[in-house]
C-alpha cells in the first residue's frame, strides 16, 4: 500500500529499489549534509554594520547599548516586565535556580535537554524526574504531586517543542504546596499559551538563543520575569554581584553576561523573526502534507490558534505498526545525508550522573521510556528548501514501504552503525576495539 504512495507522490522516485539506498551502497539523496538546527541568519549588512559600530565604540560586553536594546525589545515582544540577557540558557537556568533559593529536590521532566537537569545537579540539587503526558510531551501534572517530598523546593516545567506546559495545573500545585515554579522555555521564544505569550508564567522563564534555535545570538539566552525583586537579584548575580560604582560587590554572583556581539546578532535576527517563523511554518505544512496518512507515523502538530515558532518538525514512529524501528529509519536517513535527530534520547535519567544515581528511575517514567524510542526530528529552518523536504518525505515513505526488507537487510548484513548514532557505551566499546582509547 505504501509502495503506491511513493509512486503517486513522486513522478520520478529518487529510489527505485532498496539497493539504491545509500546505506546499501547507493548515492546519497542529498549532496550536502542537512542538519537539524542549521542557524537562521538575518540581514548580513545590518549585522556587519552593528559589528563595526561596536568595534568602533570599543565596548564589547558588560552593559553595552546593544544588550540593553535587545532586552528592551524582547521584554516588549513577550509582554513581560523584565528581560535579562544571559550568555546561554544553561547559565540562565543555574542563576534563576539559585536566585529563587531552590534546594534539596526539584521536580523536572526527564524528557528534556540535559541542561535542565544539569543546572540543578551542578548546584547539588537533586533533579527528581517526572513522567510526561504522551499527548503533549510535557510534564504530567498528575504525576508531579506524587513526587513531592519535604525536601522538594520547586518544579521546572519545560515547554517542549515550544508547546506550552499545563501552566494552570502546575501553578496550582506550586502555590498549594508552596513551591517555586520555573519554566525552561528554551524552545518557546515567540510562542503563546492560551493566548498569553510564554515568558509570563511561573516565577521566571528561560529562553535559549543558541545557534540551533530559530532565533539565535550565536550563544545566548534570557531570563524573563514579572517579579521586580527577582529581577534585581538576577541582575546582580549575572555580573559577579557587582552593584553600581566600582569595586562594590554586594551579592554572590557569576559571569552570566551576554556580549555585545551576541546582542548585535540578536537585534539583527529580531528584525527577521517573522520571516524565520513564516519559513518554519511553510516547511512544517509541507512536511505535514507530504507525510500524511503514513500508518504508524504520528506527525506532531501545533495549535494554530496559538503563536508558534514551528522550529521543530517532530515525528513519532511506532515500530509495532511501521515494522521498522525509529533508529533504523534514522540510520537510513543519515546515510542519505539527512541528519535527523533523536531529541531527547535516551532521556536525562539514562545519562550520567543520573543513571548511576538512580538506576531504576525508568520504572517511574513509562511514557518517557516509550517516547525516547520513537521521536525523530527533521531538518527545517531557512537553510532547508521545498525540494529537500520533498526528498526527505519521499525517503521516509520509501523506507516505510520497504520496512521489512530494509530492517532485515540492516540486521543481517551487520551494517556499521553511523558514529553519530552510537550510544556512549557503544562508542566507548567501539573505540576500545579500534585502539583509540586505552
Ligand atoms: N533547555 C532545553 C529544553 C534545551 O533544548 C536547551 C538547549 C537548553 C535548555 C540549554 O540551552 P543553551 O545553554 O544551549 O542555550 C543542541 C544545542 O546545543 C542546545 O542548545 C539545544 N538545547 C539542544 C536541543 O540541541 P546538540 O548537542 O544537538 O547540538 P549540536 O552541536 O549537535 O548541533 C545540532 C546541529 O546543528 C548539528 O548537527 C549541526 C547544526 N549546527 C550547529 C551549530 C552549533 C550548525 O549547523 N551550526 C552551528 O553553529 O545540542
């Protein structure tokens, strides 16, 4: 049935037999590697003008004019009282966690980028991993309450893929149990939840402006909050605790400052924000149209009543129906130069140091365990064109149409795994065999 779909959708199918797949020796469908997370870059002339300005000014960091302007524009866009630009979202999380006085245990999803958990453990606070709602991929509030102990001081929700957490339920629990509530909004810049811009919830929210995010400042992030006192504390903490005047340290602090060159990139990219979102939206709709109706493939959708940045194109592959495991599909795609990703495989609880600390935590995370085996992210953003999306969609359809043959051939021939797909322990073992590690 799926074979038919391949031929009807493409008058010239790029692969006619499975032997033409690059993994079995054929030519890759794409000449160049196509990454998930290729940066979007705004107007170069304006960017270079800003670089020249800041060089002429010889003001490279520490409260320069660009960072203040970026903070002002972000606060306005989000409709939040305060925005503090930070060197990256990981440090932003660490500072916020410390500024809010979190201690003991904090409840977080395991289905997130490792930075969410590390920002806690770095300060010797235990991340207590909570399961997710399989529909939303976000923290399941019904499961949060059961994990609260006398040591719990807070909850960190993550708006995964930019789709808002269940903010009301988490806020209600946090208020009733007297816990601090932070949102890791690394994916959710420019997104809304129930009509309100993300950035206005909990005690504070954190954005990431890393190069791979749809809006980037090379490296960067921001803390946004409506709390004046918290803002004042964070401003001190991100600059070693320095207050006004020279030599005046009045609080514990670190170096969390965003540089002027990052802020210049941010100001330039903000001017193209609508264009980036429009491209992401177009790509998302094309993928959705070209991948519709594939049994066992769930295309993650965004509520179009909300504001979304559409920076992630996400599929869930159900091996029971497709007949091929997500990892095999990823392996085939990588050989074709489509570097699809498995965020957030294998889940924070299966990464160090957490897997050593809590070897059985997976037992409490059945939905996370299932999801990390299924999710695949496809390339999007301004570096990806319609023709490439069509090729990727054709490849996926082709693979699913020949699922059993490909699966069999992959396991029989003992095809070398693609290094980027090796788990840490497999990589370590392979390196030992190859004599690269002693
Ligand atoms: N919380 C959440 C929920 C997050 O997702 C993240 C970051 C954070 C917190 C922490 O934010 P930051 O401290 O980073 O601001 C990437 C990013 O490094 C990371 O920022 C991001 N989440 C995470 C989801 O993805 P990797 O390990 O996948 O990055 P990497 O180097 O493999 O880059 C992805 C692809 O992008 C590469 O295949 C190549 C391409 N790329 C990358 C860079 C840096 C480019 O084409 N150009 C580039 O300049 O983690």
